[in-house]
């Protein structure tokens, strides 16, 4: 009987359950996706830094598990806030607490199981799409990678099942301890206490001071070394907490005292927001820190990626060198739009281990080479070689030309001779085609094909010994590529989790706000005014941790640029990643506003 | 001639009109409340008194019939017009106070005026006046959690009064109070009424009802009976209500 009532209770609120389920399913999907990619050997070992990447992936996976825990906890609270009234009623009707406990545990586990299974299926789809999308983005090959990975399925199922069993028992315990009456009237109590102004002042000053200290520590990483990270972690976490608990509250109080607060629902909106911020201090702090971590991960990841072309072109002026290009090669070279090319004649004498070039050709079309003038800023300078330079083995020009030979000839001595002498050498004349792509990112596809053909042609040398800076570009791409992949991946996963956590925390408070909005409707507040108030309140809860998170990243990036990890400046991709991040965050905000309004704003009973 | 503050003509309200089992909550109610009157509406649960109150308070619209409040037909207003009408012309006192815990008493009382975008100075004066009428000037800076049940209900009454409404609707306003505080609130309402404010009280509590000057009994969606306090003492009127309830409910 109770089971029947229970099911009908769920049916009546299926829209709210839909929200809960979609949140749970997305969480499971993200967790699966992360597990599938991080634990999949085929993925991690296919990149040169696979082992290092794996450690970072495991670290990320642990972080994700912790956030998932918090998420399941909040989602569960949301679930219980919907069911409290029903369970209270059952107890009122005389249901024994044992039966209620069983019902709660079963319901929680059933929800966990359904969402895990659906989540994994969707997760496999996500993994397929996202891994290919990202691999394409960073020119990484994922030939052996499969989105379905059994160990990841098991990890996900076990993780979520354990979480839900624990959650089920915890729910049951709280319910059995609460009286039926309290359950029936839950959500009608509020424990707002006006904080003392002295405490507020002390905490606000402490909070801002700690944050400033943390930011300074990250800025001064060159002197503080590892201590900077330790200090930063400690002061920023504590500072964030205090800033939410006091600084923002004081800010809102200042607004409340201004004449602004007497207009419309402003006094209500400001007071609600103030109350919420203090009530949500912990989750807002966590959201702000996670926001910073996620945005930081994406920015640093894309920052690394961004410096690849610069690093590569500083290491050599020509992108590829092709000896005796055939038609296929020529057509590939023609696919490169923005380029410059030079062709030299060349004769190889394997006995003497010498390569001959014509002086007149090197005179008419001088070889160019590039060298770094400022390594920290990734600034390189292009120089034009003089004929005399080829006499010295250690000259830049000689080294550049030497590096552009085919692997077998690289060790040979380069001799620049007159056209007459060149013609007298009794071997085949080779053609050396040097191609400079001015935009390596844009020309990546034909260049990759060229180097692939070359590495086949010259044996399995991993493509590294083929001449030209593009091989360097590829090497750096694969190193930084996995860093970027992980950065973006972790970033999106964190964002989805933190925004969902915040969403459910806000939504689980909706039930108790219903009474307030009902009263406001009765005393004559227009629907549009109610909706505006909701938007401002939820915007405040989303924006404040977001702003603080962005500030955290803005300072945190100092560690990378001043610490010398991200050469060429860590801020290049900051703007664009922040924008992309904010768009995703805004979607969550909009969804929260929609659901919240649906729950709290009274329906206008206008017929016709 | 006395002005009529509330006048309804043949009010009908049917729920689930288009379904197989429509439910008729109001079956033709005609009533009127004169300016300065203190009227009570009594009836058992399901008699239709909450539906009636919701329609009178422009929270709901009748299926047919007309409602005029302060000379204005309110049955054909848009949602926004209804909201504005409520904020300007009507005051509410609810059973569970419905004060906002995060606002001080002062801010709670000021809310209806803020909604009308009144000037800060106007709000200040109006809040002081309303607080003065209810004797809660000292409580203005306090939060609801710092107030007793009776004090909260007086703050709620001040909020209902602050915009000088044409009429105050009370929905079981003493329901959450102990007898002392209930008595105090009813005395306050009587006092407000004597200053010329019309009050319409919905209750099922005979004691609360005995403070009214006229009582309408609703049964099965119709007005079944009506009694007038006339010159009777409150105690005599209370006895009369009890007797009436005894016969009326059968």
C-alpha cells in the first residue's frame, strides 16, 4: 500500500524528479567519461607523456569523486525536501519507522541505479563525441581508443551504488529521528539571525586580507617557490570562506541602507540574498574555488597549446624539408596556402660522407634561419644567411641547413661549392625543397601527411629525424596536447559538477520559499516583479562565486607566467576561455531560474 | 446612504468545469460589506469560504457573477491589474503571520508601499503611523525571530494597514495564537475598525467571530444565514453564534 502511495507521490512530482534524474544522469555520464579516458591505457600510452598524464588524470579523478560525493549529497537533499511531506504523512497514518526506512532506502537506491545505468550509456556517447572532438582539435590520433571501457563501467557503477546506499541509510536515519509533525511542517521554519556587526567587520577584513596575501604569494612564486602554493591554498580557501560569510553580506547591507532598497521588492531581494549567502557560505566557497580550478585548468591547458607554434617556429625557419619531392608531395605542398618555398640542388657523396650545395643558389636564394632572442617571451628573430657562414660548422646557418637533410645524410659534412665544381661531381642531382608555412596551425593537415610519408620513407624514426620545425611542432603538440585535453576535460567536468551542486542547493530551498512568494503575491506583487526578484537572487548566488573564481584565476596565472611554466604569457587564452566558461555557466543559471520560478511563483488564476 | 465597499452579485465558482465531474464550490453568493463594517464569514471546512475569500481578494476569478470592491468591478482585470489592485486597495492578515524573517519589522511593514514605488519619506511616515496605531513603535528595528507570536501578528496587521486599504481581509488570523495573544489581536482589529477601516474576517472560531458586527454563515457554497450583533454585548453575541452554529451545522 505504502509503495503504491510512494509511486503516486513520485508521479505527482515527475517534473521535479525529471530535474533530479537529469542532474544525476549527467553526473554519472561525466564521471564515466573521465574514468574511461583516464584509466584507459590505450589512450594514455598513445601519447609520449602518457605516464605523467596518467598521474594527473588519477589526481583529477579523485577530485572529481570528491565533488561527486558533494553533488550526490545535495541532489539527495533535494530529493528528500520533495519527499518530506509524504513521509511525514505516512508516519502520521501510523506507518512504522522500519517500513519508512526501508521505503526511503529502496527509493534512494532505485533512483541511484536507474540514473547510473542511463548515465553510463549516455557517458559512452559523450566519451565518443568529446574524445574525437578534442583529439581533432589538437591533432592527436586516437586510433585504438574505444568509448566503451569495461573497467570504467565497473568503477562508475560501484562508486555510485556505494554513494547511494550510504545516502539512503543517512536519509532513513534523519527521517526516523525527526518527528512526523516536524516533517509535515518542514520548510516552514527559518533560522535567520542577524550577525553581529563586529564579527562581520573582523571577518571581512580577515577575508580580504587573506585573499590578498594568497594572491601575493602566487605572484611572488619565484622567491617563495613551492611555499607559494602552500600559502596560496591555505589563505585563499580561508579567505574565500570569510569573504562570503561577511564581506558580501556587508556589501548587501550597505545596499539595503541606501534609498535603493525602498523600491519595489528590492528590500526583500537583498535580504533574501544576504540570508542565502550566509546560509550557503560553505557551498559558495567550494563553488568559487572549483570555478577557479576549472577555469584555471582550461586556461593553462589552452595556454600551453597556444605556445606550440611559437616554440616550434623559433626552433627552425622551415616547416618541412622534402628531398626529391614526387607529385603526391608537390600536391600536398600546394595545399598549404600561406607559404614560402626555396629549392636547392644537392649532391650526396656517401664515400666521403659529404653533401654538396651550389654557392650561386645559396647566394641568389639565401637560406633563412630563426633563433630566439627572448626565450621567456617566445620572441624569435629571422636572419638571412651569408655564404661565408657555411664554412663554420657551429654557425647557425650551417646548423639549420644540416638539420634539413634526410636522416641518413644529417651527419654528413656540408660543402658549398661553385656551380662548375658541383657539375663535375659524378652522382645524381637531388632536389631539396624547403617549405615554410607561415601559419602552422592552419597548415597542420597537409604538413602532417607530408611528415607521415617521410617517416615511412626513411624508416620508423618516429618522424623526429625528418628535417623541419613541423616535427618539433608535432612533438610539442603531443606533449602539450594531453595537457590541454585534460585541462579542458577537467574544466568542463568540474564546471558541470559545481554548477549542478549550486543548482540543487538553490532548488532544495525553493520549497520553503513558496510560502514567501505566495504571501508577496497576495499583497499585490506583479508576476514580473516576482520573477525579477528571483533572477536577481539567483544571479547573485551564481555571479559572486564566479567573479571571485575569475579573480582567483587572474592572480593564479601569475604562478605560471612568472614561474616560467607557461612561456610567452599565461594570459593569452584567458579572455576566450573565460568567455566560453561563462556561457556554460549562464546556461546553468538560466535552467535554475526557470525551475525555481516554476516551483515558487504562484500560478495566476485568470480564467479566459 | 452608506457606501458599499464590497458587493457581490450571484457569484458562482466551478472547478474542473470541463471535466466529467465538475465541482461547484460557490452556488450564487450575493453579499455586501458597508464602509466601516466588521463582517465575519463562518462555515465548516469545504463550505466554500476560502474560495469566496480568494475571489474577493482578487486571487481567483469567479466562473460567473460580479464582484465590486470600492466601486470597481474586479472580475475583468488582468493579472497585473489584479496585483496592483491588491497592493493599493486591500490589506491581508494571514493565519501564520507570513512575515519575512530576513527583513526587520519596519521593512516588513513597508513592503506594500515599496511595491507601489512610494517615496522613501512617504514610506517612513506611513510605517510610523501604522506602527503607532498598533503600539509597536519600539519593535520596528527587530527581526521576526526576536518577536513573540502576538507581536508578529501586530506587525502583520500594521503591514495590512500601511497602504490605507479600502478593506482588510483576515484569514483565520488568530489561528496560530494562544488565547491571550488572540484576544489582544482581536481587540486591536476592533480598534482599527472603530477608526473607520472595513474588515472582513474568515474564521471558524466562534470567539473570533464574536468580535464582528455581522456574521454570514456559508454552507455548501451558499449563504445559509446571517446574524447581526446589533446592541448586544460581545458575550451575548458569542452565545448567539454558538446557538446558530449548533442548528446551522445540522
